[in-house]
């Protein structure tokens, strides 16, 4: 008799500790009430254009949605950029990210940091990578550190390896002397 009671209690505990089918997806609804069609933990997403891999996106978690077509990245978001020869050129890190699949636009948010393999760094709060133009840009305040300078401004546009860049509204003072040309 005691054996039956123990088995009934044990079985009840097992059933009560299990989640109903589909509950994990319901709990992962976004604030808008959407449920992802796919979820991944520690995903690696490769983005190819011109027949070669040019970006590799990683994060702690990703959720794919159909309407609108987008992928949300949360936690330890990293984008590795590659040049046309397939060599690594830079890395972007952020707290969160979002791929708008219709516009081919990646948005990085929160503690965004870009570091080129040549040693230049850029930090801002929001950065966009536009796949079709293969460029990064922001309209937010930035800090750009080169091998010789630290530059500040509002607004920035560059190729992903930080070689050809423009600061839209530069700010600050320099004490560097320029030679007469």
C-alpha cells in the first residue's frame, strides 16, 4: 500500500513539473504579443552576397519572425565582417541586434563597438549595417579612435572595415599642427 502512495505522489510530481506543449513559445512572446516561428541559442548566421560570405552574425539567443520578416538577436551579439577575398576585416559587438530581411538592414543597439583588424575602433549606441551598400552608419554620437587620434561627432558612415569613413558633424578640438602645403 505504501508503495502505491509513493508511486502516485512521485507520478504527480513529475506531471506537475512538466510544461504543457507549446508553453515555452507562449512565454517568449515579444511585448507586441508576437511568437517567433524559430528560436535558437548560440546561433551562427552567415550572410552571403556577391557569392561570398561577407558577414557572420552570432548571439546568445535569436528569434525569427515571419510578419514582419526579421531576426532578433539578444545577448553577446557579434558581427564578423569579411572582405571580398574572404579575409576577416572587422568585428561589431552590441547588446541586441535585429535583421530586417525585407530591407537587408542589420540594426545593432546598446554598447555598440566596432573594431577593425587594422586597430581602429568606433563606439556608439546604435549602428546600422546596410547589406546592399556594404556600409555601416549611425546618426548618433560616436567616438572614433585611430592609431593617432580620438575623434568625436554625431553621425558616421563607413565601409565595414573602417577604411573609408565620414563623420557627419565632427566635434572637439585638435592641437595638431598641419604643415604648409
